[in-house]
DNA sequence: CAATGTTGGTTCGTGATGCGAACTAATGGC
DNA sequence: GCCATTAGTTCGCATCACGAACCAACATTG
């Protein structure tokens, strides 16, 4: 079954961990997706809104964060703008650039999503004790750490 | 900032955990998505193939697992079949039902995905020690546990 | 300062995804 | 046998994501 002959000392007992990580990702995304669907929000748009609750990036930055092409972002933002969730304004420093930011409506939606998200994930977390939850959060944060700074979006190894 | 007045005893120190969980989900899906894109596979199709490596479900079951409607599954499977990844066959017990299963090509693709997935996730996991990895896997499994049996696919709380 | 190249965004066309509505066919209950 | 239910499919539509092509505003040269 195991084909780890060539590296007898660094085998892959991580297989189980990888599976668990992937499963938890699918489960979590499933839940987020369901909540988003109730507001007619795609996963990409949810992520965009999440970023905007924090920052005021340009189109290109936004696309880079999500690992998408700029045309995709154009469409995404155009539709979101039409729905009154975000707004575009020319960047002060660079005449070419366009800043994107949340409207007050958009900010409200983000808040709702956060609340509903926590509520929806609660049943999962409740299976762990308080100290286990703390531990889990700690481990995940350590694992992600410097990652969301620049590697995460989809170009981790390219 | 905190609006937890009404339930003074069950506050939300889990907020951090929720964030970490969601972030890890986005990061993980991003990686999976990138690998899938290299094979021209959507996330949904990847999940389908993963399930098929294990089982031989009907269309409706498959749709239920992913939390999708059956028409969506029809299209998904039709395209996958056209590409030679899966096949359909009438179910023996129920004349209406259609079983779906992997072709040998499809099975090979799944193996590739698994290998590449482990490789791509390795850098993340390496940030943790061996014992921490074991711990993390344990906690995730505990958290998901009975979940993937029937709750996960997108109807956790409905 | 003018010519050139680069960067930021948009538009267009195309394919995949996902859904609601409507349909066919097989099953099950009576 | 008749009717409701269930399994899959098809159709039309909106979204999402991309490559190609384009314009406008910088930046760099000479």
C-alpha cells in the first residue's frame, strides 16, 4: 500500500491531514456558499466584499487578491455596483486607476454575512471543547500565517 | 463593538476561529482550484470525481452530495462523459435511475489530482511540527466527523 | 517635449456553471 | 388500470471566468 520506499524517513502520515483539510474546506465553502446564495452572492463576490470591508483597493489589486483576471473583476464589480453594493471612484494619485469601496448597503450586507456565517458554523465548532477550539484556531493561524499576505490567492507556487 | 449584551455568558471568542477556518477554506480551495484549472476541471467536477473514486452513486445522490440540483448534475456529468472521465449506466434495481462511475482515465486523473494536491498543500503543512499536524488532523476530523455523512453538502442547517 | 513602451480598465465573444420551468419515463400505491 | 411520485433530461437565462483586442493615462527614453 505505501510506496514511500525512497524516503523512508519522511513518509506521508499527512495524508489524513490533507484529507481532513480538504474536506473541511469543502464543507466550509459549502456553508458559505449557501449563505451567499440566500443573498444572491457568489463566492467570489463574497470574498470581494470581505476584502472591501477592510480596504479600498484598486481593481487590479482586487483581481490579484482573488487570483482572477482583471476583466473578470470588471464584470464582477460592474454587477455589484449595479446592485448598489459597491462603488467606483477614480484614484487620486493615478489617473488610470479606479478605487473600489463598499456602499453603506454593502457594508450592511457584509455584517449580515458575518453574523450568519458564525451562526452557521457554530454547530461544527460546538463539537469541540473550548480549549480544543482555541487550539484549532491557533494551529490554523500558524499554518496560514504569512500566507494570506501574498501567497494565498491562487498563485502559491507559480 | 461587542453586541453580546443579551447573552453575557456565551460570548464569541470563536470569532477568531471562524475567521481562521474561513480563511483556510479559501486558501485551500484556491490551491485546489488552481490544480483543477491545470486539468480543466472545475471545483464541482473535482468533487464529483473524488466521490466517484469511492462509490458508484446515482445522479440524484451525486447532486445531493454536492448540494446541487439534478439538472446541474446532468450537465456536469454529460460534459465529463464527453471527455471520457466518467460513464453512465442504467441502474439494475430501478429503471429510472442512472449510475455514474469513473472510467479508467477518470481514475488516473483522480490519482494525479491527489498527488498534486498533497504536494501543493505540503508547504502549508510544513509550517507545523509533526505533532502539531497530528493534532490538527485530529481536531478537524473530530469537528467534521458525523458531518460528511449527511450534513455537509450544503444543507447543514436547513 | 515628442515618441515609445508599459500599466490600469473596459469591451467583446466564448465556454462552463447553476438554476427554474417544463417535459418524459419508470415506479409505487390504490 | 389510474394517479401521484420520483429520476433524469432538455431548454432558456444569468453569472462567472478567460483570451483577445482596445483606449487612456502614466513612465521612459531620446
